[in-house]
C-alpha cells in the first residue's frame, strides 16, 4: 500500500462490510497495487503483501503518532532557528560594542 488513501480504503472496507476475509484483503491489495505497478498482473502472489503491513493491524493509530512527532519536530526546529538568530544577534551586538570601545579608546588617545 503506497499511500494514506489506500490504507484508508482498508479501514473503510472493513467498516462498510466489503472486507471480511483474507481473500477480500488480497483483492483490495491487488487493486491498489495495480494503480502503481505492472507486477501484480504478472505476479499474483503480490496480493498477499498486505500481510507484511502488521503495524496497520496491531496499531491503527500509528499515523497519528507520526503526525504529532512531525508537528513536534517542526516546532523544535523553529525554536532552534530562533535561538540561533537570538544568539547571533547577541554575538553581533557584543562585537559592535567591542569595536565601539576600541574606536573610543583610539579617539581618546589621539
């Protein structure tokens, strides 16, 4: 299954009563794979590839975890960028102050 919409078709099929057996999942898997690949027509055993997607059956909310982890990672990246900007500004201000002090010292000695 190559997309969220295709995965959703499994859940929808179960809720709608169209998927009740392994053969139903095989048929759905082949219909999905046929959208993206030429191999299912040549290798019908690919119909069983849904059995390799155990996480969908064991933890149907795993995509929600990815959503929250993505949001958290994005927020942390934004915070890091802002911290880098803040730190850079502090360094720049310190250098400007130091250059100003050097300039004032030169001015007062001449």
